[in-house]
C-alpha cells in the first residue's frame, strides 16, 4: 500500500488517536509521505475515485504512523479527530468489558478505514483498535474527512454502503453471540467471514488466529482449534497460507443452522 521506509523520531502526541499502548510505553513513529504516495492511496477503495484536486488535498493533510505488534492504535473514549486507514499489516477492533476482558469485534485488513462514527458525529471512540502485526496507519484530519463526505459523491456513496453493511454485520454478530451451542457459534462465525473469489472459491482471507476467534465469540482457543480440526477432518475446510478455504460451503451452512 505504501513503500515509505523513512521515519521521524517524533512520538505520537499525548491524547492523539495514535497514542501509546496500555502501559504508555509504546510510541508511534511518524513516516514521511513520498512524492508518489497518491498512486498507493488510490488502492484504498474509499479514495480510489477522488479527483486529482481532492487527492492532492488528502495527500497534503494525511499523516502516516507506524505501530508495533500489540500497540493500541485507538483508545476507547478517545477524541474522534481523524479518519484512519490501514495501509499494511493487520488490526483488531476490540471492546473491553467491565471485568477487563477484551472482546474482539472485527479484524481490519489493508485498505480498510476505521474511526468513521466518531468523525461523523464528533463523539468519543466507541472501541479500541490494537495492532496484531507491525502496521502502517494513515490519519486524515476530521475536517478533511468531513469535506470529502459532503463534497465527493464517490466517497459519500461508498460510506453509505459501508455503514449499511456495518449495520447488517453487527446485527448478524449479535445474533451469533446469542447462540448457546459453542460449535454452532464457530460454524456461524466462519460462515459470516467467508467470501467468494473470482474463481468461485469460498475463502476466509487473513484468517484470524484461533485466540482472536475465541475472543470474538466468547469461547476458548482450545475449543476453536478442536472445532476447526473437526471441520478439516470432515472435508469441509482446508487451511491455506493465511486463509481458510471452505471446500463444502453448503455443509458448513448446514452445520451452522443445526
């Protein structure tokens, strides 16, 4: 998504969305934007159809920061002063329960944006975002993001579609968590994650770790491992490199539906 390797020594300022991790020891480093960054920014779906004038504005206002694995990129309750884009690596959106447990909400892949709700309505961040790998994140100031939402038809259209999909996905996830049978929760979760590729394969790209899945659906890592192994033995799934191939999507759906 970006080829920049230059770093500055400036840490993220206190109170910034890119502030340090839970213990305050982790610091984000800011990365200079190369001249040809507009080429890479067009690989971000939300920005792909901007005019040259809009892209120039985005490029001049955007800042890129680098985080290490397990750094907290956004803190729940923080100020929604920027729209963020994941350029490289993998992030997880998490919520912290009253008893201190981290509940995974979704996994972000390169090209995804996040923090949009707080930007739109000026509210506080509703969840935290944690780096699962080393990542590069781009931050677009709220004023610039709001300008795009109101003046760029392509951005407004994509944002509406995204928010509609998010409402549907959240509704499906709430229904998933209400399933009492743990194995059925896992089957249903995998079924929700799967996507159809151009060559008619059903796959889960950037497959979350077993621990991440366990966190998301409120079970143990051992249960997830055991259930996925059973699915593989039944010929329903096959593990690939960073992906899960659904060999028998109908069989998976039947299991999910009981």
